[in-house]
C-alpha cells in the first residue's frame, strides 16, 4: 500500500478560513474583535520565528495581536506582572507565553498565573484537569490539530486502537485524553515501554511525539494504519546542510500506512491554526456567545 499524504498545510488553511469567518461574524454581530497576546522572553531564534508566525497569522484572520518581546534577563516577577496585566485587560482574550523560558524563571509558576479562560495553549492545570475529567476547558493546540486531522481522514474514531508514543504534558498526555474521549482504545508508550514495535504493530492510529528522529520504524506500521508525526527534528543532510525529519521513518512507513502526515507540512501548520481557533473559542466563552451559532 502507498499511503495518502495528509496535507497539513492545506487543511490548516481551511481551519484558518473558518476562524476568519467566525471573527467577521463576531465583529459584525457582537462588536467584538478577538485578541491574542504573545509573550516571548529572550532571543532564541527558533522561538522568534514561531512567535512572528503566530502574530502574523493572528492579523491575517482579522484578530488583534500583541507581541511582547522581553529581554533574556527579565525577572520572574516582571514576567508575572506582565501576565497579570494581560489577565486584567478585557481586549485580550488569549495569552500565550512562548516556551521554553530562560532557566531562572519557573515555567510552571508562569503558566499557572495565566487566567485559565485565557490560556489558549491549554497548559494550565485547570485546563489539563478539565480535559482529564471530560470538562470544557482549553485544549492544547498540537494534540487538537492532530485530532482534527485524524477525524478528517477517518471520520468516526470509535473503537480504533490508538498508540501515542511520548508522554509529555504538552502533546502525549493530552493527545491520549482526546483519543479516549473520541472512544479509541488508547496505549501510551514511552522510553520504558517493552516491545514498542509490537505495540505499534497493533495500532490503527499511531501518533508519534517523542522528539527522536525517525525512532518509529516503517516496518512497525500496520497495513492501512493512519500515522500522525508530531516530531520536528533537524538532522545532518547532504552537502553539509541540515534537513527536517519527523519521529517516524517516513518513506518506509508510507509504504504500509493508509495515510500519513509529512514533516514538514503535516502537524506543524495545524498547531498555529488551532491556536487561532482556541482564541475564538476563548473569546466566545468569555462573552457568553454560542460558538456553534455564530
Ligand atoms: N514552544 C513550542 N511550542 C509551543 C507552544 O505550542 N506553546 C508555547 N507556549 N510555547 C511553545
């Protein structure tokens, strides 16, 4: 079998178009323009590229965007004061503090300082608790993007065997919760899992989020399975250049899978699209507007 390539770039464009339509309706019918504030501390070049992209796409969807660049030596106290100011600002519906933060800042303390209803990353313990207990919180963007791609590819996920390789708070754990909510039978695998190859071979759905280049081998994939690759790893390429690879051995996996996401152009673009979607969701909830009725 040769897999269908799941085009995250094209799919994310349709998600962003839907967000832009909702923003137009919010402005026209409710006089509300959703607003997203993004805070970055320090000069990490990769983070700066991500953040610029987030702010650019926020504007392209018709939302207000604010971009705060704080120096690397910003104190935790100053950052917490910035978060408090954004929490109190009614024009700001979503707050994202770009991670990782410099070592001298307690990341958990900053995340917990964000008002849960403005936490468009879905990282606050209130939101992870709501996700774990079937409540209505904010859902982390990358797993949400993966779920949307899976539902677009497969329709109803009920009864499918899913494996999530990786157990991070940002991707692996919330992904497993979302798949469970969608009635999958879910396995969470990690570095201590025994017989990982056999666990993956049993799965109809494989979500790889371990951050290790091509760790999931192509011959582990069941014929016809759907493979979602969250990994973005830079490895040495030809002529002294580097190239991006995922956590899955793409070419070999594509020979067996029914559908697979590429790297780049798969999960990556969906993450920002879901951030914008979450900002609209947060805006509606803060204003008691039924999102489904927009
Ligand atoms: N750094 C890399 N990805 C993310 C993300 O999705 N949210 C935040 N806040 N920081 C990140």
